C-alpha cells in the first residue's frame, strides 16, 4: 500500500511517500502564499505522477475533544476539523487547505486525518483540568489537550522495542525537543501527562515560545497598556523562548556557540531551557510513581549532548545514570542509528536518544485506518457483572492476618472458573475512613491486591491508580486489618480498569486479542450507554463476562442481568466515532 503523508503548515508543505513501511520519496515546498496550497500540491502530485497512491494521511494539529484517534475524512469529519479552528487558528486552516486540495485531486482514495492531540485525548481528568470552575472551562473548551502526539507515540514504541519489554508495562518520559517542545508521561502505553496544554504555548521553553508563564504577568502587561492582545500573542509565540532569552537565535547551535564564547544571555537561555526540562522530568517521575526510561528526541534531543546532559544529570536518586562518553557522541538519525542508549550499563533507569519520525507514524496510522477493520466480527452479547470491592491475598498476608497456616474457605464459587468468594473478610483502613468486612476472593495469589471504587477512594481518603488486575507494581499503599493482625501494604491498592474476561474462542469470534481496548454498548438500563477503554483479557481459564465497578453500574443505572455488545475496537473505531461523541475515559 502506497501512502502519501502531507504536513501542511501555513506557508509550507512537507510530504513523504511510503511503500508499506519504506520511505520512497520526500520533499518540501516552502513560501506558499495565502491560498496557494492547491497549486503547491499540484506540483507535488506532478512530481509523483509515476506513482499510484493508495491513501493519503494528513497531519492535523488540533482534534479538540472530538478525536481520540485518527479518522477517515468524510464531510462530518471535515466539519469537525473545521470546528476546531477556534482552538488552533494558526494550524488547522492550513491543514484543512491541504485536505481540500488533496481530496479534490485524489477523490477516489481514502484520506485519513492524524491528530497531534489524539494520543493525549484520554488524559486523566486530573491532568487535563485547569484549576478553574469546570462550567466556565467547558463553556470555552478550556482544558489541556497536548500536542506532538505522533512523535511521543512513535518514540515510546521504539523505546519499548529497545528495552525488549511490552509498552503496556513501562513508565516512560518522552521529551520531544524541536522548535516546538513538549514532554509526555507515557504510563502503560498511554499519555497520562503532557506539558503542552490548551494550545502549544504551555510547558517547556521552546525555540520562540515562552512555555509556562504566570497568567498574572500577562494580565499585568495588558492592563498597563504595555502591549495589545495581538502584540502579546506575537511576543509569546514568536519572540520568546530561546530566541527571546538569548537575543541571538532560536537555534541551539548558535546559542551554544555564543554561550561558550561568554555571552550571558545565551547562558541564561540554556540554563532556563534545561532547568524547566529537568523540572518536568522530575515531576513526571512523581506522577507515575517511577520511571523506566527517559527518551530524548527532536532536533535538540537527538543532537545536543550539552542540553541532554544538563537535563539528565543528578538523577542518581531516581536510579538514572548517564554515561558521559556515550552521551557526548550520541546523535540519533533514522537512516543510521535510530536509537542510542546513553545510560551507564548498571543504570536502573535507561536514557535513550531516539530519532523521531512523525511522518512514518502518520503513514502507519493512515494504513491502519484506511485498511478498515472497523467492524467487530460478532454480535454475541456479553453478560455484565458488577464487581464489588474485594481483596486478593498472598500466602504470607494470609498468615499475618489470620494466623500461620490458615486457609481460605469458599462461601460461593464465582463465574470465573476456579475463583471463589470466601467466608473470610477484612477491614480496609485509610487516613480518612474505613470499610469493614470486605470480602476476600480466592484462591491465594502471588501479590496482594485491593480493588475499590472511586466512591470508596474518597471515603477512605486515598488515591488509587486505575490498573489492570494483576498489575500492582507501583500502586498505592493501604492498611488491612484481620482477626490476627494488621498489615501495611506498600502497594496493591487499585481501582480496576473495566475489563472483559474472554476465552480464546470468544476472542477469535469477536476478532480481538488480549489487552485490546474496546468499546461496549450497554443496553437494558434507562438509557443506552457506551463504555470506552474496556480492556480485553484472554485466557483459557476465563468465561465471557464484562466487569464494571459499583460506581459505574450506578451511573449507568444498570438492572441486574444486563448485557452489552462490543461496538468498537480502539484504534479501529473510526466508524463508530462518526455517530457518537467519545465516551468518558476510565481514569480520574
Ligand atoms: P521542528 O520542531 O521544526 O521539526 P526540529 O525537531 O528539526 O524542529 O529541531 C530543530 C532544532 O534542533 C533547531 O532549531 C536546533 O535548535 C536544534 N538542533 C538541530 N541540530 C542540532 C545540533 N547538531 N546541535 C544542537 N542543536 C541542534
């Protein structure tokens, strides 16, 4: 499949042509006048006239709250991209001009929009909300969206390959440092925090953008009449950042040279840039409760050993040690050395320099979405079970809480083969409150796990991460009280990710696999409801059943014995998105 990737800026057009995975042609048209995108594109297509193009992938900067994934472009999708112009007045009009021109010239092939914001579309509520009245925020679409999605997603995947571990079990901090710059916390393959916000102006110091600045300073500038709104816009977006600080250039090479020659403002620019970056890296390690690797990418991250060293030094306390020699020589290039590990051999946290390739990611996404596969292959209904709060124990915990050698006794079997609810119960104790008599589920397991709902969380006064059952590493601490003792668990407290247990035969029938994320429409309540982010767990031990927690069941007003149907697989839901808005994410 030949995919043409188009990245239309306000006055430029970048393109790359891929044949399956391989890059075949690339080019750049610059200084395109207003309204000249169609002509520029015609030039590109003339150049590619010897090629058969099967699909076109378009980079679109802002997908608003509407797009959580790439989408095949039709009239409705185009209208939604247009509606996002208010959020990205500099970018989306140019992206749309490219889409219109390309669709007019290549009307018979699928066109796919790949959004910068999509990777962050399901940022947890706590990370995407600003500290203002949510009604005001909703009214004006003020929330954090995040950008550079294809780059963060691309390097996160590359990092997982390099580390030889599944992305689903890694905590990564990806630093995209180009002219625009942003950091992202990628936990279990999802963006859970990112430094750019409602617009690409928030966060790191960038080539010409200020990044974080006290909103009060802007109010003061406007109130005093020092600047008009447009002047302020221009100052913060075009005359600030490395360029504004140094007074020399937005290019790190020029600034490093001047700093070495003694220029004070160049030194200030480097110090502020790297200090801000360090601050975000430390913060994101805190957000995820640890980090497995930090990734440096973009023109600065891939090339500047100085900036990398300043940003990554003195992280020994996190277990991150840079090898000075490896760092000094490292330059990542996708045609030569796409990944360089600059960590000391015994460093627990790896530091990787990775060549980003946003166009390749856009091509991959385009191939996936254009290739279809949106339909779920079976309408077989899924029984829904409401999973009450419960506890799983290890042998050691059992001994500590019920006395050495004590055993669990079955009160009734559960629908999952081999599992049973026990007569034994425990009290859960938090700093604010306690919940007594919580049932233990058997059999004993290799790790303790305490599953509660959001309501329980606020009652106890604790903060439990949303996790898959079994993934307890780095989760929250909690106290358990039993008849023979009290146990302070260092980790194990979770709000369980909603999930579907499936036998491999069922998975084959639906056309899904283990850890796919799906959407389930639930009927039977007062209103139909779609749950997104439902994780599929496949095992020969499992019987078909979806588990949701009591809060979710209450919110959906579920009657007993409800059923759901699988209506979309994440990453393949373009069809569904056309008819429904994106449902609520699972995370807080
Ligand atoms: P964009 O965000 O426009 O795609 P890039 O990711 O290509 O930008 O990054 C461009 C920036 O990378 C330059 O402005 C410069 O600051 C930095 N850069 C590129 N090459 C080097 C290098 N060899 N040493 C230091 N910095 C570099």
